[in-house]
């Protein structure tokens, strides 16, 4: 019996031992299983993080045109409608440039715009024309008059701004920045300088500083036969008064003339003063040459207006530029169109 009790006791101890090791084995398996689940979750989370890593706001393009960020796209944009002659396009660009500056908006210029080939314009986004097609149009139909309400659009709007906009009041507050944008490209500057140097040599003038150069732009062309638009053509009397103003004010003066009616100009520009006539065959070269002068005599048209503005110095304009009773007289506001310090004769 004692032997049986010992045997039974031994079995109980063996069972307890097995139960103990079984529990340990179960705990080990349990721990390993949870460790595996946690590892799997970590790897899955890591993989998800790698797949959906944060996207940068913008990717730099290898193209030449600008790319702008998502944050900048939240701002409104202005696309100037650039049409007409070079002078008209400069008014349209200048007004859009100023509006974009004052409202902190993007200024978008078509990548193939003519003014970007003529001027060193940098403070814009160069994009395809297609980008602007859906933008709301804000149009100035009066042209040489300032309309403050025209600029009453939100800075978050996308706008096409166009037509005349022919008032200095739209952009005078950004005069310095605008003139920096309207710097001629180097090859144009160089050709204008070479033209002036040749003229000075012809007149035996040794120093550029020893003479006051006055640029004269005489607009004729279509305006001679277009009576309906109401523009007055410059008369010989006007040119004589303007030339005499500079001849009396400055001791040494040389006048440089460009015109789309050169034969008439040669016959009617006063001959008692030294005059050189220029025809370089490209309007941007003619403009750049006159802008390299010191002062200006303009007749009619926006081309001459911009020559006066970009030249600086004294600017003479026709104070009676509109035909009495014409549509042009009705829309022209002399104070809005011509700077107050310019001289009307």
C-alpha cells in the first residue's frame, strides 16, 4: 500500500510538472503570436506610410515657363488682353501689372506675347493662352479716361483685363517697378545706341553729354484718311512751336524724327534746327532709339505716349488732340490721359 501511495504521489508530481511546462509553453506561444501581430501591423503601417507619403506643393518643371505652387494658385490671377499696336499693348500690360501688384494677384502673360520679345519682363507667370480663356472679362471701353470702378474686383477672382486702359492713373504708383519691367532687351538697346552714335558722328558731336537729344514721333499713316475716329493730325505750326520750345530752353539741341509719314515729315519739320531722320524698319528699334534721347515731342497715338513716358525729361503733347464734336473728344479726358507735368502746346 505504501508503494501504491508513492507511485500515485509520483504521478501527481509528474502531472503537475507537465501542467507547469504546458502553461509556460502556452504563454510563450501566446507572446510570440502577439509579437508577430504587432510586427505585422508595424510593417503594414510602414508600408502604407511609404505609399502615401506627403506630396510636395509643387514640382519644379524642366520647361522654361514658370510653375507656381498650390498656395499661389489660391490667389486670383490677371491676364491682360494684349491687342492693338505696341503702344496699346503697353497700356494693357501696365494696368494689369499695377492691379496685380496692388491686389497681390498673379500676373499671367502668354508665353508667345510680343512684348516679352521686346522687353525684359520678368515679374510674371508665362503660360499658355488657353489658361486664361475661361476667366471673367473686365473691359475698358472708353480708353483715354480713368475709371476707378473698373478695378473693383476681388483679389481672389480670375480676370481677363482688356481694351484701352489709356490713363497713367492706373499704374503711376508702381512707376519704378514698371519701368524696370519695360527695359528693352540687350540687342535692341545695342542697336539703338549704335544708331545714335552714328548720328552724333555725322553731326561731329564728340560727346553725348554735350547735346540734348529730342525725339519727335510724328503719327500720320491711317490717321490722315480716318476722319471718323476724331484724332487731329499734327500741323507744321504745332511742330514749329514744339521745336522752338526746346531750342530756346537748351543751348545745344539735336532733334531725331521717326514717322510713318516720312516724306511729309521731311517737308514740314522746321529746318532752322539740326534734325536727323530715322527709319530702322522695326517699330521696337525706332521706339528704343527715341527713348534713348533726353526729351520728347509727341503728336497723336499711344506709341508716342510711351516714348514720352519711358524717356522721361520734358514731354510736349498736342493739347487739342481731338476734333470738335467727335467721339474721341467725348471719351478723352486730358487730365487722365496726359501727366500733369507734361507740356500741352
